[in-house]
C-alpha cells in the first residue's frame, strides 16, 4: 500500500499510517524501533531497500530524510509504504526550505512511541554524531566512514568525538573476521609475537582490525596494502609457526595452521542489509568498538595532525551502500 503526499505535515502522515494499518487489518503497530536514515537522492533507494530488508528481522518504522533546496518555500513531501517491503512501515521525507534546518522537529512526531530510535547516515556523517539534532534523538548512531571522501580522516574524527552509542559499519564488517580469528585462537597456538593485516588502501576496516588485534594480543601489528577486495589477509607470527587467514576473492578464505592441513571457510562480503540487521540486534553501547576506534586513531593516524575532518551538511551527503564491504 503506497501513498504520495505533497505539502503535507507530520500529523497527516501519522493519520495516513494509522488508516493504512486498519485497512490491512492490523490496528497495533507491532514495531520494535524507529530507524531514521539521513540520506540524499542519489543513495536513498539503496539505503531504504537495505533498511526494509533488515526490517524482516526487526519490524521497524523506517524514516528516510532527504534535505532539499533551502531556497524553496518550506514544505514536506512524503512517500509512505505499508506492508509492501516487509512487516514494518517506510516513510521517505523530502524537506524543503528553512524547515530542512529543523528536520528533528519533523521527525519527532513520527517516532514509534516508547521504542528505541536508531539514526543511520549511509554516506557522509556529521563530525559529532551524538551532537547532531537527529543523532541526539537516537540510542544508537550508525555511520560509515567509507562514505567519506577521506575514510581514515573520518575515522580519526569519529574517535576524537566518540560517545557511547556510536558505531560504524566499518566495524560491523569485521564481525565474521573477529569471530573466526577468536575461535581459531581458542586452540593452543604458542606465543604470538606480531601480526600483519592486509587490505585495500583507505579501507578503515583494516585499521580497526589491526587495532583490535593489538588490544587483544598485546603485540605489534603491521598494516599492509593489497588490491583488495576489502580485507584480504591476516597473518599471526607465533613462536611455533605462522597462522594465516587469506581471502583473495571476497568470498572464501583459507585458514592455514602450522602442522595442520589448510581449511577453507566461508567469509563472504556482506550486504548493507546484513550489516544494518546486525547493528539493530544490539542497542546497548559497544564498548569494544569505542576502545578499538581510539586505538586505531592513535596507531594509524591519517591526514595532517590536528586537522579536523571536513564538516559536511547532510544535505550534500553522498556515499554508496552495498559496494562498501570488508
């Protein structure tokens, strides 16, 4: 069920959503959270599709926000979909004129009552997510450093201004790598002396993984570069030999262990929908991410010391979705 509203208001949008639920035979909302997506015209389709796919696991009200021409007369246009792409609801807002600078006043009436709020910037994000008006509404704030023109500088800025509840999809992409490495090291492995993490240049997931290994193993970790895709290899130098996890094709990795036959393991590059679904499973602060982020910024600084990431207004945000993977 689809509705297109021009020059509308939050109260009219709520009225349409309520009527649509009743027409479909579901008076109760049955949604567990509100996901606010701050995006742009170029990327709204991919972001809204990923959120709808994630909503099959987490029924949500997904509110996409696109800020349009600030010189235009203030108005709100809305595209509403109920029951088409999943169990939740999606509302795509285009906000014009001066109202675009006060988008939080538009969003607040549309939040699902008495439920958590998550804000996601698929492309460029504000320098301090928790101080942004839309970030301040949220329990979790999801950014993606790969949506920035300079991902490593963006990572440094996120570390400097980190607050509990912040997270980044560059960290989420590492979950399969971290899980596999942790389970591998559950076996006797001797003493690890150093490690090397290899991946594409300007791919912050590699810096984060290297920093995580430093934190957990207490050894020096080198950051090496490859042609990708994404992360390609982790090598742990132990006193009894070398442990290697090599994934050259972005799909299947080879785990090499001294004295043991090589083992093939699935390690595919996950879609944005899978990443968002993982983040929506936990709404408490990710303390390990916060510690790792600060370690990565101190060990692998980018740009000019003391230089801040370029402040970006979400109206000019860009950045892709599915193409940014680890």
